[in-house]
């Protein structure tokens, strides 16, 4: 079983050493990893694995019965044998963008729940943008302006973002109805890894996140799409001030 070393709160680590436990033509399994294997609407990390005499690009990572398979693209040199020490290097820029976008998703989801009573029923983040599906949702342009403004007001508070494990019973008691689909997390998962944004939000989540809201940058809502009679999709982007286009 691969040790998920980025949990609960080491999601700022982008370089590490590990030992190979399985090698195939398509992937490598390590005894531990900081590569995020995808899930919860967040795609996996990319990067490289290197060892004495070889190097491989990691083009995908996925969980498989407790292991994380690091799918490789280009391989230079001979493939490592089991027992070989490798150095993993995660694409730090990609990781940073996904951390910011995922944390922004938590903020927007909570703002919409508080303001409109709409639950998050689906979401997807990427390095370029993200979307969240809300139900019930029937937002107009004024609503979108309110959501954008309130989300940025929360971000301006620069609250700490804490990632830790908490007993499931305590999490179920603290998370408001509609904030997350707790019933989809198997009952045997206890404790739960949660992301707590100051006094603003608490949500079970296994993804990678920034350490303070100030790192998220500015949220800008870019589109609204009706996904059915009672579901609206809000699309948004999040950029640090240095990348802001002024909108």
C-alpha cells in the first residue's frame, strides 16, 4: 500500500525520495508518494521520477486498491528494479495552480450555500479554470456578481487553511447540510481528512490546498450554464494579483 505522504497537511512538498515496490511497462508503484492521484474533482499531479541511471516523466497518477500507480511517459535509461530509491519531482507550478483553484472552490461553494441555500453536487478544477454544479440553482447576472464579490471578500480576510484529520462523528456534526455529500464517503473512513478555512468553512476533502486564503488570488466568475431543471453550473477562474488582467 502506498503511503500518501501529502496527507494530512504536507501538500506543499514537491520533491521527495521513495522506494520502488513494483515496475511494469506502464507504471511504477512506490512505498510512498507526494503525487496527488486525482479525485474529488481535482486532476492528478504531473512530474518526474529519477534514479541512478534513469529518469521518467509522470503523466498520470491513480489509486488502485491502496497503491498509487505513477504512469510514465518518456523513459530515459533502464527502468528501475524493485528496491531502487527514486527522487520524485512534482510540477510545482501545476500543483500551485491546482491548490489555489481547489481552495477557491471551497470558498465559492460555501458562499453560494450561505447566500442561496444551494448545495454543491459536482465540481471540477483545472490549472486554467473550474466549475461547480449547484442545486437548486437559477442564478442571474446580479447573483453572479454577488457571489464573485462575496467570495473575494472572504479571500481578502486571508484566513488560515488548515488540513487535518478529525473524528468522523465530530465532522458530521460540524458540517452544515448541503455543504458536502458525506453519505458518499464510506462509513469505515474514520477519521476524515478535513479542510478548515478559519471560522468560515469546514469540509471533508482529500485534495491539495493553499495554507492561507491570501494565496488564492482573485476569483472571477466567467460563465453560468444551466445543467437541467434545477442545476446551474458556475464557471470561474482564480489568479494571484500578479497574474490578474484587471477584470
